[in-house]
C-alpha cells in the first residue's frame, strides 16, 4: 500500500503496546517496512508502556485495548498517558468494533480506533499517518457508535433553562473550526487570538456543553448541523473525521 507523506518529513516516532511481546514484534516489523515510521520501542504491560512513553516521548502510540495486565488494561494506561503526555497521539487497537469499547477508547483520549479484524495492516499505517496529522480515525460503524453515545448523554446541553443559546457567537465559531480539524494554533491565526486564549475558550466550551474532549465536541457540532464531512479511501477503508485531539 502506497502511503502519501509530505516531502522531507521526518519519520514518525511510534511505540507499540500489545498483549504479548510476539504480537508487539509483529506490529513493529510491519511498521518498520515503511520509511515513514521509526519504532522507538514496544511493551506488553501498562507500566512498561508508560515508562517507555515517558522516556522516548513518541509522537504516536499504538495501544492494544488488552495488555499483559488483563482485559481493558490498555484503555486504563491510554487515559493515563493522555493526561500526562497529551502531545502523544493515541491509537487503540481492538479485535472487533464493540460499540461500548469504541466509546471507552475515545473517552480515554484516543484519537484513533483500529479494528484488527475489519481492516488490513496497510490501513493501520495510514491510520498512524492521519492521527499524527491531527485527524480522528474511525470507520462508519465506530463513528455511529460515538454519535449514538453522544445523543444518549443527558449532560450535553444546547440552551439554558430560559432557552438561550449557551454559546456565544465567538464560541460557536471556535466549535466550527474545531470540527473542521483546525489545531489551536490554526484557530488562533484565523481568529487573530493567542493560543492561550483559544485554549481557554475551548475549555470553557467543554464546561458549558458538558463534553470532555475535542472528539465529543466535534460530534456535538456534527449532530447539531446534521452534516459530516467524511472522506473514504476505499469501500472497506475507515472514514476520517477531520478533527484534532484535545491539546493541553
């Protein structure tokens, strides 16, 4: 599978975490066949992975939902890494797209979910590239699970008790730009604001709407506008929602 990258781009520093060292080795070997990636280490346990991220500071971490520590231990360490090292983009590897698992992965801080039973390895490479660029990686079914979860969340608010829109015009502009995939830096440039001001705006929007991260904010924007800009690379390929992960 031919991967599209920018000329002169440095290899993406990646760490891999899976339930066994053998599984880690297989994923790592596949990535190493592509010059776009530099595998800087792999781990089979949550503590080993956290230490590896702390030491190597990878740009992307591929984390199986289940590690050596037990079922869903990968999700727990994903949340921990997201809190301590938000600059590392996180992709959760799952065996199949169970709706609850997909939602838990994104809420833990992942910006990509890759189902190993539904996609070929070549698409995992594309997933890493897209997540590294700040996009969210989810196929149609996974995206539906997220939208369904959002519509079922009772704390997502649109108006206050008096029917007044909770968001100001400027805040709505920021929501649209987040949904369009712009980073804090890009939003700051477009609105002629500082990155610090943009960050404060976004956290304030999180509090007003009762959402926890940029993924849920993007889904809020999509559900409100009734539209989603999705690009599909092939009939079986995951679809991409252009949005950035939460930035600290």
